[in-house]
C-alpha cells in the first residue's frame, strides 16, 4: 500500500532513504534548504555532492518549501545533523495541522543539553501533531544502500504499532527492518558509535592493525553499554544492530565520515583542518563533547571517550593519549 512520506534533509543518508521509499512505491517529497540542490534533484535527478554518479527515480520530488514537503504526508522522516533538529522541529510544529508518524534517522546527542533526538522531538512537537516517534538506525552506509547492498536496520519506538508501520514502509528484498521497543538503547548506540569510529580512524591513520582495532571496538562497546544502561537502556540492545552492528560498519569503512576524520587526525592533521576538508557534518565531534560531559555527570568511566575528547578539544597529542590509555592501571575485564 502506497503512502506519502516527507523526507527532511537531502544529505547522503536522507537521499538514500528517500530512494528506498520511492522504489517501494511511496510518494516522496525531499526537503532541502538549498535552491541549487532542489533544482539538481528535480532536473538532473542527481545529488552529486553527496551521492556522485547515482541517478534517482524521476518520481522523487525535491522542494525548499517545508509546508509543501509535509502536505498530506502520513510520515515525516527527519535526517539532518543533530544540532539543527530542535529548530526544525519547532518549524514543523508550526506547520503541521494534523497527526503524523515522525521518524528520525539522525545519529547524535544535542551538544548543549545532551538529549537524545526523540526527546528533542517530543519536547518541540505537540502531542496533537504526532502519532508516535520512531528512530531508524543500524549498520548502513548510504553509498551501499543506493546500490542495493543487503542492509539490516532497526525501527525503535515506544509505540510498537508505529514501529511496525515504519518497518512496512521500508522493508524490501535488499533493505530489512527489525522493530525494537528500546528507543533509548538504539539512540545511544547510534550516537556513541561515532566517537569510537573516530578512534578507529585514528588507529588506522597511525598505521596500527587489526589487534588495535578489535581492542578499541570491544572496549568502546563496553563504554557505550555502561552509559546506555545508566540512562535506562536494555543492555541487550547493544548486542544488536544499533550496537555492535553499527560499530562494525562505522569503525571499519572509509565510507564513514567519522572514520575518515579520525584517519586524518592519525595522520597528524589538526581538527580544524580535518573538518574543513570533510564537506559534511562529522556528528562524532559534537557527540564526543556531549558524551564526555554525560559521563562526568553520571560518574561513568569512559576512558576512550575521554581520550578522544582530549584530542578534539584539548589539542592533546594522539600518540601520547594512546600511550596513556595503554598504561592505565590493570583491571578485570
């Protein structure tokens, strides 16, 4: 059954998810702030900056008008950088005139408040405007999804009916969606894995091998789980797609912008230079600050996160930070 869906955000992931929806037979409007990008999508059916050499179906329609984008939509998918979500949600609340399902596929924590994305959306959207909020997350590179590589992700919500609705929207022969009631765990896993991905990129940039990568990912998962459980997550969630699954894909691939940023840091580049080279938002940078402050607030030990914070925000020397991590007092796993 066809549905009308508004996708808010025309970056790589928003565009890839919009493409899945169009291929599944849904009517999709994709919203962008950029007039040039809108014209490119509508005229050339491309989005070269984010997904070069890919041709979108003619049915995908781009607009810079938020009201037009969400008109008559049954679901709204938000896929923009985390620190812009609150402002967009306020505009959305003023624009909507009925209840819709709100989906988000962004991965981060708000820098100032440390809040999860579903919490921000709940705060800014009236209960009269939402049927439920669903987090769509898991191990997925946009560059592979558009090429129909097999992908499995999670639709997490306190409202199982809405999670199942989102599952049906996206499910097809290359894109499999599971439901999960633990939206806290799914959002924490999605956000914090970007921090570990920066570390994995640093290790690769320094020339370390698989032993170092495996140790970082495993101990990084322990940190994510500790903080997540403290915040109310189910520990088993971190053994699933939005936990260990997302860590694997993000910490092992140059497709990950967080990994690429870390790789440049490992090669000796300054963080300001790295970010100016990327051309896209690196969510892990602001999430590192939020997670570092959350860990202090909750008295949770997160040495890898603290080390990456020191590199990003205190100009600590990468090799010195790694040496300090390795020489900490011995303890049980």
